[in-house]
C-alpha cells in the first residue's frame, strides 16, 4: 500500500514539473498568461490528475477566464505532457484554481497591518510592558467590588 502511494506521489511530482514546463514554454494562448502549478493530486488508479494552479491576478473574473482557457486547453496540454512522460496511460487533467497563495498573502497583509497598528498605539500610549503588579492588584480589587 505504501509503495502505491509513493508511486502516485512520484508521478504527481513529475507531472507537476512537466506541466510547468509545457505551460511556460509550449502554450501560446495569451488568455492563459503566467500560471503557476502549485500541486498535482493523482488518483490511485492514475486515471485523473487534479492540477492546482494560481495566477498573478486578483480580479475573480480574470482568474475565472484564465481558468476556463486552461480547462478548454486541457486535452491539448495532456497530449503535450504525454509526449514528455513515459506512462502507459496518461491521467485526465483537471485544472483547479488554488486560492491558498492569495489567501496567504491577504493574511500576511492583515498581520502586518495589526503589527503596525500595535506599534503606533504603543508609541502613542506607551508600552504595555509598563504595567506593574500594583496596576494588576488594583484591577482585581475593582472587579471584586462590581
């Protein structure tokens, strides 16, 4: 069982590399533009390959147009990749947009904004570390009275 997993994983990695080369060098469709192949998930029977791609676009409509162009070109891309790989059966390629890169960048920006906001508040109001034990004791006393 572990041996089969490693074979599908190896085929997925090789397929990812070959797809990246084909999409970069051999595809002349201007609708696709620059595409990054993030991961390839190959089914256990090697009949399907789910290809996770990202584009350097943030507009959802443009991303969908590019994804549709890739989906339309999938049979041609499969033929090109099949010529580069030595497999008895070439998996059917299914392209899926991977939003994890965009979400990661968005989360990173949010964290940076929070850090900058905290630094600004710290400069304006003083350091949070300046709180003494007396301040904590006073806060506990006022909570007990309420």
